[in-house]
């Protein structure tokens, strides 16, 4: 998106959305409605339905019928692939519209939103290929009398619960792979960022996804999300969000032993050695915590830097922070937008206060920014951080960076692993031996060397330790939504058991 383009205007009135069940769009009727205000502009932009557990039951029934009658699960993979390719085309055509609503509800910069939407089209294209490549195994080594097969079958009805920080991106890191596997879906977006999930429903319909294969129910996590994880006719739930809520999903899923895919919290290290290109590393560190206003489960919130360059590098990062353009997310030049919810804004500011109280040193930022409307926080760097401080241990989910020095490679690895999380990590060094050693020994599901927050549809996503279960995206992400069946085929006449 052209950074010199004029800022977009706000809608004249909030857009009203229904919800999608069995191919039919259902209006609010006598149900309650949630009105969402833009976190950057303090004006209402959308209205979504507060669905009821009965609405969820209706959506699950539609998904179950669509799965069992085979309208999607039993068609040739090439037909599923062709539909997914059409989805990609439509996303590209509607990218400006989708990005606009993503920015209005979430507060992220419009240029970032547009880039994310463009990237999701590639996910559908990759999943189309994966659908056709999905296969099992044959065992021709069981002797003359037996032939063995291992087949992969779609797991069934999938409940998909997505968060507010990347409403469209995280949705599309899952939906194409679930559909490629042959499953049907009941999706529940965050109540504060539902618009783009509903827009994807329109896209899928236009592309030819059969009725009932993709359904959307809107509402709160405590009502609809909880009911989804407990629902006895949902075969698997994919949840992205906090580790605390993920733990409750594990407990709720026990009712029918449903499978869970969980992408949870992170307190991700960025390890910088003295031999790194410090200018590049500083830019990467700033991007790693400033991207999406720090509201990113894989953001690099712990800077672990070699002591000999720690103060120099701290100042390099601070100078980068001071040049970041914070402001109206509808302005294409903006790099850091608004904090998505008032509750999250308060959480971040409380952690900044706690950091000061526990003895950390504010290098830059540390305050609320007043633009006359909306909620903004200056990108913040804390120095003199120790491992026992809250800002070093807790997932803040905001643009707050904690700096901790190290003296040896062993110490850097120990600090990086000193967390209950294991979602992502980065290392910056020109020494390939150091890079490989750190990559092997830091416990994280995603790892970046001399870069950060890179990705695409090919490589899987997921965490170690309390950062989650399972993997999304890539071939692994399609396999995640299948189950394996072993088949034994006897050849020739049976050797009788009863004579």
C-alpha cells in the first residue's frame, strides 16, 4: 500500500452483520447485538449478533450434516483444491475491503492489514496443493497373505475459536488447511473483531464452498466459546489465545475427549550476540516488538543481549523506537496503531507501572499517547531488567521490551529457556555455529535467525511447553485435521481357526 496515499474515511454508520449457518445469513432478530467502536477513533463501526447456545447447536448440526453426507469430505481432492484456488482469487479482489474492516475493528495499521490479507490468499493456494498431495501409506511387507494400508480421513466437525489480534490472518492460517483435509467448520471470532470472519464467509460462498461446510457464530468466549469446547458433537477444537483460557479448553474438552489444537501465549526471546550486524538487529528487534502494536503471541518481548554491547545496542533500539510512526491506523504511513481494547490498554499500562516499581529503568516510552481520540501507548524499552520481574516473566501483549544482558552463550540459552512458554525465538549473529547451537537448544516451536516474524504457508506454526499443542499451516497443518486408519487386507483363502 502506498504510504503517501490519503487516509481512509470512517463509515457514516456502523455496519450490521448477521451470522452464517447452513449457507443462510441470519439477522439478529430479537437477539442482543454487540456494537463495536474503533479503538483508534472512538466511533461505532460494526454491530454483530450475540448468538446463543441454541444458535451454536444449529450451526454444529449444519456442519455435521454437511460432513456426514459427504458434500465436501468425500468429493475428489482436486474439486476441493479448485474451490480453494477460487477463494484466493476472491480474497485478492476484495483485499481492500477486508483490510479496511480489519483496521476499523482491531486498530492495526491499514498497510499492515492489507499485507496480511494479501498473504492469506497464498495460504489458500498452498492448501489447494496440499489437499491433492495428502496421502497415506501402503505396507507390502506383511507376507504373501496380507496387504496393509494406512489411510488419512478428515477428523469431522471442527470448532475454530480465533482471537482479536490477527482476526483474518489467524483465521486463514487454519481454515484452508481444515478445508483441505475435508472437514467442516463452525467458526467463532472474537466478539470485538468479528467482521472479517463474516466477510470470509461471503468469500467462501462465492467460491463455491457447499452450504454448511463453513458456519460462523458470533458472541462472547464465555458463552459461545465455552459451549463450543464442551459440545459433544464437535470432533476437534482449534483455539488461539491465552494459556489460561487454553487450560480451560483442555478441561472442557474432556466431555467427549475431543482433539485440541492450541496456539497459546509466548514470552519470546530475541538473542543478540556482539558479532551481529547491530544496525540490522536493532531494526529487527524494534519490528519484533512493535509489529501489531506488540499484540502478537510471537512478538520478541525479551531482548537478551551480550553484555559487551548491551548499552550501545539498547540505545540503538531506543533510537529506532523514537522514529516509529504511531498514529491513526487508517493513515497508510502509520506503523503502530491503537491498542485493541480498553482492557488490554489498562493491562499494558499496569505492567509498565509494575516495571518501574520493581526497579527497571525506562529507556524510552512508558506513557500513554494522546491523539485526542483512541488509545495509544508509546513503544517502551526497559533496561536493568532481572528475570524475576513481572515484565520479564508475564506475557504483556503490548509494545513493551525488556532488556537483559548475558556474558556467555550458555547463559543466553539459559535465560531464553527460563520461561513456561516456548512459542518463538530469534537469534542475531554472524557466527553460524552460534546460530545453529542456539537454534537447537532454545525450546521454541518457531525460530528465526537474523530475522524475526517471518513466515508463510509452507512452514508449520505451534509451540513448546505451555505455548500450545499441535501444529497449524504447512502439510503438518492439513494432517493435524485428519485421523489415521490402519487397514489389513487378507489375500487368498483364510487359514481356519475353527477346524
